[in-house]
C-alpha cells in the first residue's frame, strides 16, 4: 500500500526545484515520500525545446480551445455525487497504473465544512464557513486562485451530539446553466450567478418554519434538473420539498408532508413517470417531478433520527437502507391508478449508515456500518453478499466508481483504490491525502483528484513520475 500526504509535500517545496521528494514524518516511517509537482518541469522543457513553427502553434491553440470548450464534460462535476447523483464518474479514464505516490499540484485554504466541491469548465465552486459566516466561492482549477467570493452571516449553534462534525455547511451546492444554488447548515437558501457570483435571491427559513434545520444541521443537497432546482427545506418536525426556478427563486410547487432527513433527493423514472425520491425525517417518498404530488411513501426511521442515505437505483429498482435497517430492493408499481412498493429482496444483515454506495458491474458496493466499518459488495439482483472486507475501516467513506474502479475516501483521509473482479473488490493501493478529516466527497477528474479536508482544498496529480 502507498500513501501520499499534503503537508509533507508542501513543506518540501523549494523555488527552482521541479520535483521534490522527501520521507513522511516519523509517525509514519513505513511509507515512502511524496512528490509536489510544479510548473518548473514544463518551463524547463519549453526552454530546451526547439521553437515551434507557426503551423504547430495554430494546432496547439485549436487543441486548447477544444479542451476548454463547454463540451468538455470530462471535467464537470456539477452536483452531489455527480451529474446523475449516483457516484459514477463518466468520461474519465482511470490510470492504467496507479502511481506509487500522488503529486500535489496546489493547496489553498478555503474554510471549514463538509460540503463537496463542484467543477465546471475549469472552475471550482465551494460552500464553506469562516467564523460566523458562510462563504460561497469560485476558484480556478488550474491553480486554486480565487475568481469570486461572497459571504453572509450564518450563526449556528451545534447540537451537542454533533460537535465533532463542526458548524457546517454540510450540504453540497448544485450548478445549473449559469446559476448556483446553495443551502446552508441553518437552512439559508441562496441562488447565485455562477459566472460572477452575483446574488440572485435568498430565502430565510425562519420566516416559514419553527425550526430552521434538522437536529444535526441541514445536510440534504439541492438537485438541479430540467431547468429546476429541487430540495428539502425546513427543520425537525416541519419542512417542505420544493421545486424552484433557480434564477428567480420562485417556488413552482411544494410538498409539506414531513421534515427533512439528511439524505439528498434523486430523480428516477418508473412506468413512464419521472419521480423525485428521497429519505425524509420519517419516510421514503416518491413525488411527481412535474407537480410535487405524493405518489407513494413508506415509513422509514432509524435510531437517533438519522435518515442519511441518498436513494440509489440498481437493476431498475430502488435501494433503501439506513443505520441498522438492513438493505432492501423495492420497485414502485402503479396499479389501477395507485402507486405502491413491491419488495424484490431484503438483506437484514447489511446496512449503510452515512455512506451511500455505488453500483459497479451489477453490485452494490460501499461501506457498511457493521464491524466498525466494513466494505461490502451485494449482488444487486438478490442482495446476497458477494464480498466483504475484514472491518474496522472507518465511520464513513465517500464512494466513487469509474468503470471497474471503485474509490473510497474515509473520514481519516485514507483513499482506497479497488478493482472490481469476479470475486468482489481487490485493493489496488491506498493513499493518505490530508492531515485532517475528509468528510467531503472527492472529485475525480482526468488525471487529477480534488480533495477538500477540514480547512483546505487540494489538487493531486494521478500521473506516475517519469
């Protein structure tokens, strides 16, 4: 196993040195050094090269335009768990050979919080906290430089049972065509122009709800699809699922059947009907995407009121799971004009707590809550366990899938790289990617990896040293 670590890489930087490698701290002597990449290599290569012809320069310029055109979807990660909110990384090819060590390209201080970074067309969008203010900011992907930033007062008193997670924000924003929707830990809902950071609208939950957030703070992430924003707003005991015009903030429809949980909504379609599906405070519900009408619901409550798993679709069915609740596969069916859920299978032995799984080659792969955190793979067709790790691997893991490769980033900043095989998951390598906790989801780009830790954002190169 190999690990890389940002602080050591940064401390080894020296002007005029292209690639620096030094050992890990004495606390981790068994691991090798890390590299910190900079642009000196590129500059040295250009200085040593022969002058480019005018024709070659024209070709290079055209290629550059193509790389940064709006169709360059390989560099886009517009909302929670990706464009389809399923943790699948599309249009990105994983390394054929994972490097011994990751190379740090840059690292910047951005503020605290668990909100995950978004990426579009060479820009990064973040929602963080500095002191008593929440901060919405846009950075350049190439070097982490600030493009724009906005902040607003967001006082928040943490629940005593959740102080270790900090004062947020926890919800990940959502990007539309040229707008950004954010949801703060105390329920402050905002719409921004993505290009220049201009505030388009803001909504204060205290004007509508007696409690402005769930017991442990707002964590459900907005969804943008088909020109609308969807989200579950409100507090413990009373809330509303909303469909909004993301440019004006106008409410298009609302459903007030329950308070929000900590899961984020997804869109799915059954029998030709597009549905917004989410775990609320006490239920799993399916609402009409068009009108907000409640189509179906089932009671669902975990201990300590922690419905936190984003709904997952596998084999065309809905996967329902939560702390000590097992895992079920269910199919919404409409008969005689009424919707109900038909259970395909249930596995009472395997539950997922805060880590939403991914689907890889017909398997549901993620970090189950038993044995102090255990990676597992379930057969999506019948729920049987195909493979499981030894356990004691953490409280949470942010899961991504790219082809047959599965990434799991735990809260202790350990990034595990797995290869899907006929027998389950095989560990390829492991890296350390920060000195502090990493609850935010990573973003995998072509040859690069974005990591948000407690206070910093860092970009790592996945390329092997030549």
